C-alpha cells in the first residue's frame, strides 16, 4: 500500500502542532543504573499506583502455567501497564517474548542480590517471574489516553470486512446476515458461534460508550423474543469506556477489541452492455 507524501506531511504536522498535541506524557519518576536495593524501593513504590512502568536491562524470564517456558538472560524491555498487563520485549521484532494479558497480584523481592518481579494470574493459574540481573533504566509514567481512536474506513467498510473475516471477532463465528432488521433497529452482524448459539454483533469504529451497550442490549432482547435457545451479544470496537464495559458485563454482554481490519476489495461493478 502506498502512502502519499501529503498524507505523511499531514501526520507529521499533527504530531508537531501544539494545537493538536495529545495529552502530555507525565514523567513521575526515573532511575538510571539503580542498585538492586534502589530498584526494589522504586518498584514497590509504583507497582500498585496504576501507572505505566518500563524497565530496560538484562533480565531472565520464567513462565509457569498452561505450559512452562524460560527466556534466558538477555537485554530486554519490560513494560507493565495500569491494567496489569505485562510484556517483555527483546531487541528485535514486534511481538513480546513473554506476556501476561492481566495480573491479579504483583510483587517484587530481593533474591540473591537481584530484584525478582512476580506477576500472578488466578484464572487460568499462571505466573511470570522476571529476574532483573542489571537495570539500565526504570521509569514510571502517567500516560493520558483521552484521544478518540477510529478504525480506518467507514462503519459499512468495517461491517464488510468483519462479515468476510468473522474469525477476527471470534474463532468459529459464521455470519448469517448483515443489517438484519428487528423491531428496534438493524443488527450489524447476525451470526452463529461454534456451539450453534445465535450471536448479535454491534460494531463501532470509535470508542464504545453506554449508548452502544444499551443498543446491543435492545437487539439481543429483540432476538431472544423470536428464537429459542441462548442468544449472545458482542460489542466489537477498538476501545470501550470503563463504565460502559462494567454495564456490559453486568448485562451478560461481551466486548471484543478490534484494532485492525483486513483490506476488503470493492465489489466489482456490473459490466455494461456496451
């Protein structure tokens, strides 16, 4: 895919222009080449403060849970986010060498002269153990995330892409209909899951809020009144507000994060007679 120079210049301008600047990154604290004792004090001060931590240094990673793996000592970048997710990146590639999508308990101890970070998850039972042999730098950041994120293209294009590749929403999902009209509106995607249950999918290009959750709830209720068996509701969007997510979970509705879509070729126009 080619990107025009004008588009690149426009993006660069948006990054540089103060009027369009995003919420500034807030540096809370940082240490360079800390001693193990200083690093332990730093981590204990910030581990539970709902901030973003990143640590660069020589680390060793041990994972135990559904399987067991070990990343031998090497230069790594450790990233810990306020939602409890943990990633350990190597010097190459975009995928982390180890990660934890969510943690229920974080702790740091001093063992054998090295700081050891434990990230535990209860369900499924998993633990990531990061042993910091040497630390080049550790930083605590307060990152703002108030910008609206939109998927490229229109909602109709998003609908077309996910109708052709519903596995991006859930493996085994098959689409039965698009824009299916029910008494309270049109369902974006009407589908069945791998277990044969009916699924109502509501799509949003931007950050989903309360209205999207209530809309999905109305569609699910309308379908339940017309078909037997279980009817699931899935809200697919690049992001969702925390209050809206809590409302969805309380109502038995599901949220699926969709950040990237495959390119869907435009349907060929009907050939003319002449």
